[in-house]
C-alpha cells in the first residue's frame, strides 16, 4: 500500500497567525481591564472637589466677624496632636487658641482638597449653617484601621456677626 504524499496547505499557517493575533488581543484587553481607573471613585472625587469649592465660597460669603469652635483631630499619632483644642477667630485673625498651631476653617478646606486630589478615600460632612467642614475623614490605605485620620469641628459659636 502506497501513501499519498502530504499536501502542504496554507490553512495551517493562517490558523497559527489567527491564534497568535487572538491571544494578543485577549492579553491586551485583560491588561487594559486591570489598569482601568475606578470610575466610581473618580466620580466621587470630582463631586467632592466640586462640593468643597462650592462650600468654600459659601463659607467665605457668610463667615462671621468673630467666632469660636473646638477642633478634634483623631489619628494614630501622639496624644498632644489628638487632644481637642479651642480656637477663637476675630476679624479673620486667630485671637485665642490653646496651642500654637491651630487649624482654621480655611485650613480644613485645604486638607480636604489635598486629600481628595490624591489617592485617599475622603468623606466630608458640611455644617448646615455656615457650610464649613464639620467632619473630614481620610482613609489613605482603604480599610486599614491605622490609616484613618479625621478632623472634627464642634461647638461652633458666633460671637459677632455683621
């Protein structure tokens, strides 16, 4: 019995090329999906930055001449950094504080904006009356307890209003 000679076809080489191209497409798509930014987080960040800018304008328009408040800073840092302290502002200047470096309301807006511009997860609660940030929560490492830092403003009291 005699065998027929093997017929060389072009089908085998084109199939190989098609498989290689298909694999290249699949690897490209999988790699693209892994580096896609978190769309929901981007929307949250953009909305938060817009809210911060809007509330900063409201705060500056309604800022009283003289007021006082208490700042609480909660983090995994020394006790002297986390103890609550009072601040009194008169005509835009710090007139009384229980420590040398105090956080003004504009500083709180800056902290929130800087954190929201970076990779951190940030939540801000604004006061209903004057639109200042009454609570800022920053999570740098998404879920690790020691990465959470918060600032709170409480006992806000107007001393003199225009």
